[in-house]
């Protein structure tokens, strides 16, 4: 802003003329010389005051000019530093600082599990799952998660949960390659982290030795189909697929190399008729090869050495406000084949095996109940599920069951939860006693 200074004498005259006329009338009893002398004195005072004001204005203008010059120099220095930081060793532009960024996330948990059976109570250190995410512009993300657990013998195990590259083809489509969590169903891909899972542990049939694939290695195309009033999501997967394990069952962990030339094909489609309601369907099919015990030099072949495997299911989720309700069902079938097992290393004919599992779960956060801060952080949870196995007596005896969970969660923060619950396991094979578990867990997502 520019200031136009009026001459000191002119401004003084203006100030003098602005003096009320009555001032002259009040001095009517003075001589003309006295009046002129008073006017000259007033003008001199005004000129002195204006000189002080002018000096202050000049100093302010100088300071502002210096500040502008310093700002310009600083900006130029910042530009130089940025150019140096974004240059490679040979002076070429790398864009590393501005184009790439990374993020650390994950979860951890500790707890206690007791049982009405003798000698089974114990504290559990749970697990520590750090996840790493590296993004380059809006083109791709590399993400990976490790899992560190402590075994019952005190050993530490390290596993790679997933390691994948996500290429963003457009706003509605992503191409994934690597080892990824299986999109078949919902629990493994969306709900298994302990700070998200409402109950300590997976539903019957959705954990170890269950029916749901945990992960796969291959390629995946997933995204959203643009619609006017609803939303449709999809995930199509081609991967190495499951394998026959040493127990004669089907192992669903992603492997680094396939044991045959056939690839699994599957995926899931989700439909949102309402923003808070999703219904989905999943399907997977592959060809399984026999398992060969590495300690046995030769396997006696007595039948087919490969079999078709099919898996299908559907799920539904309702999440509105503080209420969340989920349902998930999976059904699988493995054909007959000749394979090694732990019990018969030389090989045995495995009959057709079928597995079915489902669960329903309801949780309600008491955020709007009463005025107590303690009560509003509580969340009761109810889950019931069933797991059925046919064609494999050993797996059926160990895992076929009806399972009821009743729990209460207390949320210390949006990502820190304490869980207390009871789990009743009613095993369906005759002669296998039922079991009651007492569970406590603290889980933290970061």
C-alpha cells in the first residue's frame, strides 16, 4: 500500500482551518500580533509531529522492503534444496521425495485362554503383525504384512502373510500381483485382524484346518462397477491355489510355487442395494495333485492322482450406526484321489471329502445408551456357527462342531479394544466331549 504525504505546511493549514470558528471568537480580546503568534506556534508543533510520523513511515517502508527481499531469497533457497534432494547421484531428476511415500500399519494382541478341561489354561502372547505400504504417485502401492508369533515351546515363528503390488489401472479397477489374502468370502480378507475381529479367534471352519482359503499367490483383478444408484464390487483371481496336505485335507495357504500346471480360478462379487447392506457370492475351482511324503522314495499308485476341488458360498453384511450383523456360508467338495498321508506314507485312496461351514454374528455398540462414558464404550457380541466334514474321519473328529460365542468388548479408543468372552464348543462326533473356553484379549491396531 502506498501513502501520499501532504506537505507539512499545507496539512497544518488544513488542521488549523478545521478548528471551530468559535476559537477565534474566544480570542477576540487579544491583539492581532498575539493571535498570529499563537497560530505560528501551533503550526510549528504540527510540523514537528508530522516529521516524526514521516520518519516512522519511512522506517516501516524500509523494513517491509527488506522482509520482501528476505522472503524472495528464502523461496529461492528452498527451490534449490528441493532440486538437490530430488536429484540422483549423476544429477538426473529422480522425483523420490515428491512422488513416493510410505506408511507403517498393523496390529498386535495379547491375552488369556482358559478351559474347563484340565491343564489347558494359559496366557498367550498373541501375535505382532506389522504392515508396510509404499506408494508411488497414484500409480501403484506395494504392501506387505509379516506375522510374528510365539509357539507353545517358546520359539518365535515368522511368516509372510501377504506381499503384493497393486497397480491402479483407473479409478474403478486395480490389478494385483503377488501373495494376497484370499477374497473368497469375507472373514479372512476383511475381519481376521484381532482389533477388527469382534471375538477372540475365528468362527468354526474359518480358521486353521477350515474351509475358507487364507491366501493365494497369483494375479487378481478387482474394483467397482459404476452404477447409478447402487454399487457392485468384484474380485477375479487366478492363482496357484490350494494343495493336498499330509493329513489328506486341503491346505489353503498361498505357496510360492505350484505343484501342477493347473491354476485355481475364482473370485467374489458383492452387491450393495443400500449403502449399509452388502450381499456377496464367491466361487473357486482347481485341480489338486496328490501329496507325496518326501521321506518315501516311491509311492504305490492305486488310483487317480489328481482330483477336482470346488468351493462356493455367499455372505451378507449389515452395518448401520452402532449395529453390525454378518452372515457367511461356504461349501466345498474334493474328489477322490490316491495320496500319501501321515498315517499311510506309501499312499492311500482318499474318498470324496465335503466341508460346510457357516456363522452368524451380531454386535451392538452402546454409544447412545445412557450418559455413562463407561457404558457407551461397551459392545456386546453374539456369534453362532457350525462346521461339518464328511469323508475324512480324523478331521471330522477334531473339527466338526457347533460353536457359540458370547462376549463383551470395551473400546479404550477407536483402535484399542479389550475383549472378554465365553466360547462353547459342541463337537458332533460321538465320544468327543464338549468344551468351554474362557477368553480375554487386548488388541491394538496401528
